[in-house]
């Protein structure tokens, strides 16, 4: 049973370009969470999605960032017009349907975004 | 503002000894506290969860305590092994936002052979 998959693992973008980060949750999981980890800082919650629904995006910057989890396919975190401050590791986690929300979240290996 | 503190300095201990890591928090009343392990270049891996009404939880060589009066959790690894070397993160969530974990910056543990 494959774990949470994220791609690409490393992404380099120039300022002003768009970054698309993909997350395939574990098989059977319908809850997806995105976190950002800046150097020397803890993981910060960004958004919680279920299939076709954004449940909580209170941790997402108001501009340039968006997330989706379509009925088919992976969850996508999209960053438009990237700036150097967006350079970070972005982690996706998933949990099964019907899960008690405080239960274990299974994390992917992360995408390391570097903005030049 | 809510704050979680973990010792940012690395902890070096001798193989076979007990490692004790600390997680302190302020301006927060968590309902759940979790500990994760993170290896370089990898995502966090869940280890243990403890609820606010639980004082202690054990799993194999791991033990977690949760003191809501002191606002502190201690994480113990007994009979430590070099393979336990990693960064350990604590994460808190509240009863109203149980999925929205706040993570500490982690403590790096190195077990010396």
C-alpha cells in the first residue's frame, strides 16, 4: 500500500512564475492537509480539503495561493507569481474518511520549492 | 499568541540510555498532543497521541506524559539506539480545530554508539 505521494520532490522557479505541487493521498483516504515548513520553523497548517471541498483554508495566504482536491486526480497546491519568501518545504498529509479528526495524519515526503 | 517551544539544541546521548525531550506551550489549551519523528528530507511520521485527560501513554520503548498544569509534555525513549537518531516534533490541536495541528520546531536527537 503506497504511502502519500508528492511530486515533484524538488521544484525550482524564478520570481513571478507559477508553482504547482501535487499530492496523491494514501489509497482510501479522502482528507488532505497541506503544511508549509520554513527553515528553522515548525510546520504551519495551510489548508484542509475533502474531495471537491475546501473545509478550512485559514492558514493559506489570502493572495497567490490556492488549493483543490478534485473528484478525480491528486490534490494541487498552486502558488502564482512566486516570490523568494515562498521558498520552503511543502508537505501534504492525508487521513481516511470517517476519521476522528485528531487522529494520525500520514505525511508525504514533501516538495522543496526554491524560488530564484 | 500561541507558542510551542522545543529545545532547539541537539540532544546527544549514549546508546542504551533514556532520551527525554521536552515540549512546552503557552497561550493555548490543547485537547490533543502528538509526537512525530522526522528524518532529513522526509515527512513526519506519527508516533504517539495523548489526550488532555490522559497523564501518560506508552508504546514499546516510547512514553509520553502530558501535564496541562505545567503546560508541558515529556517524550521518553528508553534503551535508545542509534536508529532513534532523528528530529522529534510535538504537535498540538484544540477541541474546536482538531485537525489543525500547531507544530514545534523539533529537537534533534543523536544517539551515540
